[in-house]
C-alpha cells in the first residue's frame, strides 16, 4: 500500500511559504505521493438559489499544473497526482503538453488522474460541451497516449484533429500513468478499457465490493489482468475516527487497494502545522496496519 496525501486545496491559503512547508513536510514524513483536486472556476450562488454543488466562487483552488510544477521543484521523490483533472473541459493537446512538461521537469513523477466533473457552469465558461463530457473523455485519453508516445501524430476524431504534429519534448514516462475517477458504471467500464487505475470515493462497503467485482469483470472482458490495475481510495480524517482506520484499511486491502490517500480537509485546521501533525500521526498509525 502506497500512502499519499490529499493537498488541502480549500484550506491551504495563498502564502507560498505555507504551501512549500506543507509539500516538503509531507515528503519528509514519508508519504509517497501528493494528490491534488482540480477546479478552474467556482460559481457564484448569489443568483443560484438551487445550487447544490460542493464548491462555489468562495472556495479557493490553486491551478493544478502550476501547483504541481511548484511541488516538483520543491521535492525529490514525491509522486505528483491529479485527483482528478477535469479533462473534457480542456483542450486535449494542451493537456498532453502540460503533462509531458511536468513529467520531464519532475523526472518522471507524474500520475494523471482524470474525470468528467459535475459543474456545467465551469464547462460553459471554458467553452466546452457538458453534455458529451463522458464520451469525449474516452477520445481524449486515446489522443493523450498517442501524443505521449509518438513524436508525430495524425488523429482524426469527433472533437480533436491532429495532422502530422506532436509535442516535444516527450515525457519521461511513455505513456504517463493515467487513472480515472468517478462512481458510475460507465466510469468503471471506461477505466477498465482505457486507464491504469481507479479512484473510488467510498468506504469498503457492499456497494464498493459490487463496484470492484464489476470492474474486475470489465477488465477481464478487455483482456486485462485485474491484479495489475491500481485502486486508490481516500481516507478522510474528518469523516472517519481513528478507531475505524483498521477496518477501513483492511476492507479496502481485501478489495485490492494498491494506494491510499489521507485527507485532512474538514478538520477545522487553520495552520499548516496542524495538517502536518495530523498527517504525521496518521502515517505512523497506518504504516502499522
């Protein structure tokens, strides 16, 4: 089990020294990867009385590629993970270029988690079609892998066209590991056909067990080996008291967990030192399970 942390996007603030202290702190504690949530825009709820999304224009989010580039320069071994980049609201070739540059500058430490998101306001502002995000993401994954592994690509798709062109430099990892996030059955099918791993978002309950059984079936249908497919659940300390950690870890380990990320958001922390203290304690406790 590879232990990582969820960067506290909504609580870290904008002080670069505090962000540096956090990132270097988690590497020093011994965590293996840094996972970062993604949102470009937040919707104002002043004139949206029915808004039920988890984030608004009042919620701070650092841009993921810029932040991970900063993290790459501050660290030596920490794997850099998007969890998840909202892929269909972005230009595919630009994502390929940004990801390749980050992989090069970090010495091959990027793992690109992608998803389709939930916020139509964000899609509209970025000039993309919310209604086709799922199927479009499948085409994007295909093109990303082509651009990461070939110096020149020709690709004629419904949304993307590349005519004898490529990115330079290519990434260190060819291709960059690409994981998928989401809970719907369509996501599980997509992950089984196209991805290297999956980010579940629940406890290791019966619903999760059913999802894992479906995922393994889809992997076999795709001619793939389930044992080589990554699974990374998330342990949110604000929702799971320490007494429940052993059962959580044992349950996900039984379901094939390969990675685990620890989330300290929602603990009412106001200083980086509080996040790091909680993460240090969690690392010691989880390493013994």
